[in-house]
C-alpha cells in the first residue's frame, strides 16, 4: 500500500517537474534520491506539531491495536527508517478488535468521510481508506488530518437496541414527561414494592450483590417494572460487572434479537463479561420468537429480564418461564403514591399547603410567582391514579403547567402573586377512565369470576359492583349476558326454573339494544340471579355422568334390547323393542329397566365417582 502511495506521488510530481518527487506532507518537490530522508524529518515534525496543538506534547500518543500486515507495510514504506512510519501507520490503521466492544471516537462534523486526492497532500486507495500518516495536513481539513470513513466508528447496534438503561431515545430534560424525569436510580428511592424488594428480601440481596438472575417482572401499568430494570442497569454500569442491553418487543425483530445474542457471545468469549438483556413488553413476542432465548438463557450467555402486564402463565413460553424467576409487582398503594408525588413536588420547587400554611418557605428572589399545591389535591391524585405512578406524575405535571399558563394570561400585572393548585384543578387533569380492565387479559377473567361467585353467594351488591367494573371498563355486554345464561342453569337450576328465562331474555335484549342502554338490563338480571334460590343438583348430577363415562373400564355397555327401536322386520326378529312397556298405556307406574345392567343400581344425583 505504501509503495503504491509513493508511486502516485511521484507520478503527480513528475507531471510538473520531471525527475522530481513531491513530498506528501509539505507538498514540496525533491529529488528521488533525497525524498526518503526528507520524509523521516517531515513526518516527525508534523507529528510533534499535532501533539502541541492538542495540548498533549508531554504525553505519549494513544496506541491502537494493529494487525501484523499493517505494521509490515508501514515498515516497508521507508527502508531503513520504517520504525517511525510504522508507529504512525498503526495509529491511523483501523482496529482489529470487534468494533461493538470498542468505544472509539466518531467522525467529527468538520472531517471528510471520503478519500482525499493527492493534490491535497493525502493518499487514497481504491477502497476509500485513508493511507496518509496521522501528521499529514491537507488544505481545508481538520488539524488532526484525514481519517477513513468509518475507520474508528463503532459498529451500529441492532435497531431498537440500547446498551444503556432502558430510557428510550435521549431527549432534552425539559421536554421529558415528569414520570420519566422522576425515574429513581437506586433501590432506596424505589417505593411501593416492599414485599419483594424490601430490606432483607432475597431479590434485594441478589441485586445488591450483582448476582442478577433471569427475571420476568409481572405487574399492572405504572407499578415500576421498567424502573426496576433501569435501577439494575445503573448498578451494572457503575460496577462494570456486566453489559446491559435494552430491547422493546413492540419494535424489535427476531433478527435484532439474534444480533444482540451474537454480540453477547463475543463479549463473553473475548472479555469474560456477561450480558443482561431487558425485553420490555415481552408478551408481544410470539412463542417462536421467545424460543430464540431458550438455549442462551439456559447456558448463561444472556441474563434475561422481561417485563409484562399480562399473566406470564398464558403469554410466556412455559420452557422459558421455567428458566426465569417470576416477580409479581403489585399495584402501588395510596401511601406509596403520596410519597412519589411529594418527591416530585420537591423536585419541581412547588410548596405543599397544609390547610392555609405552606410546609416550607420559598427561597425565591420574588421575580417569579410562588407555586403551591394543596395537600388534599395531592391525596386526590394518589387516589384517582389507581396505583399507576406514570398517570399520577403526568397528571400532576399537567395540573401545574395549566395553572402557570392561566396565571400568566390572567395576572400579567401581578406576576408575584402565589399560584395555588387545588383539588378541582387536578381532577380536571385526570378526566379519564382510570379503571384497570383488559378485555383480552387476566383482569377480564378475574372480574367475570368475581361476578359469578358473588351471585352464587347471593351477594347482590357485590354482583352489581363487578358487573359495573366490567361494563365501565369496556367489556362486551353480550359476553356478560352469555355468562348469566350459564349461571341461570348451573347455579340456580331447578330451584327457580324462571331464572333461565330471565337470562335468555336479557341476552336477547342486549343483542337488540346494545350499550349503554342495556346496562340496566344486565343489572336487573344479575340481581335476580343473586336473589334467586340456588340448586346445583342438575349440575352435579351431570358432572357425575361425565365422570362415570371417563372412568369406565373396557367397552361401554350396550343399549338394552327393549329400549331400541325396531323399524325393520330384521330388527324385530333380532329382539329389538321386545318387552318394552309403553308408559301411557298403563294407569299405574311401570316397572322397567332403563339403564344397562352394570349401572342399574346407580343414582347419579347422590353417587360419588370412585376417583374423587
């Protein structure tokens, strides 16, 4: 490569002055016999000049790893004096280390990304890589010289992946939502999950000792799943014990997951450092995508942390679930929410009014109005956000911003008058349904089960409550009506035969009218079924019949001949319907067998299967 570069320089110099060679550093012409000795001196002076410009004249230059081929080429560039050029070439040559694990500098905005022509004093090969030594200066280039495009740039990570904490794309602090700005960095600032992360708990001990197991964090929105992953990432970065990568199942593909796993394998092989992989909304991956993690979690290549709002028993592969520890995070309590809100209020510089008195004095200079929030308003937010910290913090931010904007518009002449945020202001900012209900998730089954059991227990108030939770949360009224029809037969049964008629009529009315008018129809039916007498006689008897059929050994007994129809002469000759007594023809009860011989003595209403 060096010989080719010198050949280019000689050719260009000879076009202007035959017999002369142009120096690639100072662009002066020299005789061919003296160019080598001049290059030694010129390159050393240029190198020293660069170090002085950067303020690093007294420190040795940073070394980069190089390949043996690059070193040999640099040594051949100047016969007998190749040591200096070999060092310069090694500093400009691309690193041989896998670029994902090398934190090298990126190209500066003012530096060119393409090869430079020899007229500017540099060299270029056909692949576009920079061949000029580090000290070469070209007109219009940066003082550090010209670099090859992408030579020092790290290899880009997979789309949607991040090697830092799972905060998403970096944004200015001022435009981030309050919930994102208030995300805690330590376990001491993490509120509301003392059952699993309190003092002396097993999980807290593991996290503090950097022994992070594979986890599946399961809990409702806003309970702190992503925040806990962020805290784990912060601990890992501070201690340097592992590498943390974040992906979102809503945007990542299987190819991107495999790329991250490949990087984790190289990281483990080259640097003996494990990788912690956080997957947000892991239930969005299908079963085939989840299978991608199995062998790598099994052998310890990656430590998986998944976050989900859905029941992992239904949404996460059983094989993957058996390799992870499921951590159930609960909905935040009102007390925890108040602590979170007080911390946020303090960071915003907002005072808290206890009655008519602020809990702290404002140390402002008087040029800006003081802002206060009533304690009752904070308590209202804590109750209305339904244990969702994200909803509570963003609602607080909205209320504060709205009051400041209103004060600026309506009180331009009285800028220093205090701004007080009251309960009505925060209620206005939280005007939305805060009922946690997922028509396709676990809460769907939890609420319908609670409704069924409340009616079975004849608790009409509870039945109405769970019915309202479902309908106000957006449940399909026909689904509820179908469950009421089933209840009318299963739990009321023959104790009130009209219950089934009521339930079927309610289903038909809901089908015709729809929501929201049909809510009272379902409420009427639910109360009727809750008050009705209960009988599971038929339900249990039919259950015994199914158990009898499942547990029967050998072939099922044949239908007795006298109970069979005989529409043909052949069947009559075979004995079909022989001896059958037609009940309407007798005035007294008829003694006749209707069960097979083996079951003649069984009554399914009081019989108990042998395996129960």
